C-alpha cells in the first residue's frame, strides 16, 4: 500500500482556541499531523494539553478554528453538514474512558443501536452485533446489562459499539484509564488486533507510557503543538 497516496487523515497548520472573558486561550497553534490506514498511534500529554480536544476535532464533534483538515482524502472545509454527519456515523468509532453504555439496555442492544440509527434492519443489526460480541469473547454476556458487567467487560462492549458500523477510525480517549493492569492489557490487545485485522486507524489518547511504547507511533502534545517521539 502506498501510504502517501492513501492517507486517511491529514492536519496542516491547524489552530484551535477558545474564548474566555479576557482573551483567546490557544490550545493548538500551527499543528501538523498525518495518520495512515492500519496504524495505531498514541497521543501523550499532560491533562489539559488538548488530547481530548484533538480527538473531538478529528472525530468531527468539534472543529478547528483554522488550517487545513483532510479526512478520507476529503477537505473538511468543503463538506456539507450532511456529509460531516455521514462520516461521523459511518467512518468514526468512539471509545471513552467511561464506557457510556446505556444502563437500561443489554450488551447486545447497546451494540445494535448505532446500526438502527443508520436504518439497518433489526435482524441484520442483531446478527452483526452477535458476531462482534463473539469476536470480543463476550457471547456469554449478550443479555447482560452494564450493571452486571465488570469494568473490563463494559469497556469491551463499548469497543463493540464503536465497531458496529465498521468505521475506518477508532478514536479512544483514555480507554484504559479506569481499569486495572490485566484489563488494561486486555483492552489494548483487542484494539491492536482490530487495527491489524481490518486496516483501521486507531488513535489513542493515554497517560500510559508502557502502552504507548507498544504502538506504531507516539505523539506528544505540548506547548500548543505536537512532537513525534516514535
């Protein structure tokens, strides 16, 4: 694969700030970043450095103030609101530190929901969700609600939900932050396997240097910019 021709994501001189009562607070200044298909990258940086903000902008939940942003070789500035919504729904899967599962729904139902939003027939969505749960070794937990799941199991269901629409990107914001060592390694290995099996791009914001060293590349966010560590 020619990575130069198949970039999935590119940021060029992007800027981001928010306004408080007195001034603009800069988060990113002329930041550049390229993410390729099938790679797993770590975003390091102290709390407040902008890791979550960067993931939100890449995930089309927020937007950069200026600069060039290409996703799936499409210029973000030329996308319509409908196109942005479609990319967010079809091509981006989110995993958060707190799994954010719907407590009133089972593991199976939590994974089905994104497919139903896409108007995929229920039977098709259910079959796919069962396949995902089996892939995640959770077939014995299909009908369990989050209150009956362990922290590691809940996070695996959250990963399953992120996979439900077969996205091209997995964006994970501290996905192991609330887990013990064993579950941390389990969740990381699942994300690594997903990346290897499907050529998805996986971007993980983390404070865990040990996990970061296992990824393909490491980026450090500091001083409103990004540094390549690996």
